[in-house]
């Protein structure tokens, strides 16, 4: 989907998926957003390793090479959001000051932080640190939103009649927003306070577009989040006798297509 406001053209390149594998842990299928405006080309997060080729193709279809990207906004340091920063190493790379300090201090091998990638990022010359309330780009304000990680940031964009809030994993999906409970948090009370803050933003900015990290975009109407679009996801597996013999599995809700 696309959105315009505040001199920005926003497009969701990859829609995140609200699920986990049964035996293989987190899927890490996360939302990636493209922003163009004010002379900048901006990517929000970048997905995991498996998204590199599809992401390059999405950008190519829009006439964008990785070196054309001027800014990479990182909501937080988990692998499915931060590990692809080397794709955009010529860009200014923005991450929360609190988040980077936390990510550099966690015990290696115990969290979803890609330790080597974050250590290298901390030394990268184009790195920019963000504090709560900073206007990182024209009309784009960072808000500290802890719970999923201590230094997670959401980004609020002032629009022309409709604002946009890039939630990412502060509120991963519609169910977390409605129940005010989160699946992955270091402190449920802190996560709930962040979700309460998001609801406050919705009241302050009626009709704002919400873009979560692992679900469809949403608009709150009469206190109820309304998803926009259809969730499509699927996998293909080699269970036959040849490489051409593949079985396709639809991972979307009933009535959708992968």
C-alpha cells in the first residue's frame, strides 16, 4: 500500500507476518517500508538475511539501487530488522542511543540481536544515534517505545490530513494492539505502557495510519483497528522426486493467496 503526507511518499515494500514456526522458532518476516521525499530515499529496517534478494528486486523495480538510499531507519536491533544494514552502508544509519547501548551489552548467543552485525554497526562512520523526541528527518519524529527491547523506537510522521505511525515491533500486530499484551517482551508492564502510548497517539491523531512490524497496516475506527489489505504468505517445499516437483502451502487466512 501507499501513503502520502508531510512531503513524503510512503510505500510498504514488504508486509510483515503475524506468526511463528511450530518447531523452528520465530519466522522473522518483518515489515520493510520505503519513504521518498525532501530529497531523501529512506528505508525503514531491512528484514533478515533471506529478504536480501527480494528487497533488492523491490528497489530495482522502483529504479532504486542500494547506493541511492540516503537513510536507513532502524527501529531496533533484532536480526530481522537490523542485520541487513550493510546493504545500505553508504546511507546515514539511524538507531536509538539507548537501543545500541543495550544491544552491545547483551550476552552473546542469548538474544535475537545479531552480535557481529551490531558490533560492526557501532563503529560505522555513517551511524547516527537517536534520542526520544528527535526529528530524524523532516516531519519524522522518533519516540522511545520500550518493551520489545529497551531502546525500541517508533517513528511518527506528520501528514496532510492523515498522520502515519511506524510501529514496527513496539506493537507487532493487531492482536497486541487490541489486547495490550505482547508476545515478546522483557517486561509486560513496560510493553503495556508503550501500547497505551500508541493508543494516546491514536486519540491525538484521529485516523492515523499504523504500520506494525508483523502485520497489515491498520486504521483505528471507533476504537477498533481495521486492517488494510489482505495478508498473503506461503511456502514451497521439496517433498517430491525432482526439483520441479514442489508443494505450495498457503500461510494466509482463509480466502487469501500466497
